[in-house]
């Protein structure tokens, strides 16, 4: 008994007991809770990838290859990420009707559940931008003025300063941003579809993306008014200059002709 009491009073006794308790707790946690959850998640992800592969084989493999490696008719999809799939398929651009300088937006073919399955399969081919959550692209509370500055600096060269879109070279164009969802605007900045450059978080942080989305939504909302009167398509000085030349200069010529005609009549009389 004296020996047992002496061991209990040993300075390291409390440390040993604590380590044993931690080891037992950790073992029980690993044995019951996370293993089952992780296995269930892994199984669900595997099923999603398998179903997505079936959809891919039917609707995408003819252009992008059986393993997403790309062909002469379509680029490689390895590393494009789930966000690119959600954007391209979710806006109806993919599957493409025919090859061309640019694939236009059209009616969506797949349901959102099917798009998620396709995205899961493509994401399994290589790491890439992940489909954003609502908290990432929701513009509530964003700085619209700051978004306007960022948009004019990074986007207006192609989309014009109100997002009305514009022509590019060789049959390409920047699409009109009116009516585009917040999610797809965010994904476009993430992935850089077609002729657009990509803006990852290292270049354009999440907050600045939200600011840009807030600006685009503000200038294209139903209640948005043009401070100069008629927006003339929101195309800026091109359409405004044309308006001035056609109507302004035309009016000046008409006045000049009227003055000359009445001056000639006055001299005759």
C-alpha cells in the first residue's frame, strides 16, 4: 500500500493519467464519429462523379474527348474546375450547337442537379476554381461606387461602362451583362470564359468581385436612370457622337440652307 501511494504521489502521475485519457478519447472519436461521416461523404462524391461521367460521355465526350483531354473540336477540361462547368452549362453555352468564333448564350439543356453531377466529374480530372457559395457572390452590403471604379478599370474596355457589351475582333464579342445572375457573374470572373481573362482571388479578391457584381446589377436594374437623359444603348461617346453629327449637324445645315434661300429672295426683291 505504501508503494502504491508513493507511485500516486509521483510528479509524473498526473501527466500519465492525462495522456491516457486523451488517447482513449481520441481513439473513441476516430472509431465512431468521423470515420462514418467521411466514408459517407466519400461514397456520395464517388456516386456523383460516376453519374457525371455518364452524362459527360453522352453530351460532351464527342468534342472534349472521353477523358476530358480535349480534341481538335474542343479544349481540354482538365483543371477547369467545377465553376467553369457551372457557368458554361448553366448559361446554355455548352453543349455548343456548332463551332464558331464564340459560343452564344442559349436555352439551358441540363437541370441544376445534372450540372452539379457534370461539375463533380470534371472537378475530379484536376484541381480548378470551385463553384462559389451564395455568401461569396451575394452583393448585399457591397460598395457600388468602388465596384464602378473596378469595372471601368478592368471590364469596360470590352463590356462598355454599363455592361451593354460590344464587338471584338474576328467575330468575337463581349456579351451584354443585363440579366446575368450574380452567381454566373462571379464564375465568369473566376474562370475567364472564352475571350475573357480570368480574375482569381489573388488578382481580384472576393470582396472586390462582390463590389463589381453590385455595380453591374445597379446600372442594369429596372429603376436605373441615365443621368444624361436617353441612354442611347449605354454605348458612350460613339452613339452620342453619332447622334450629335446626324441631328446636330443636320439641323445646322438646314438652318444654313434656309438663311441662304431667304437671303437670295431678299436680294431679288
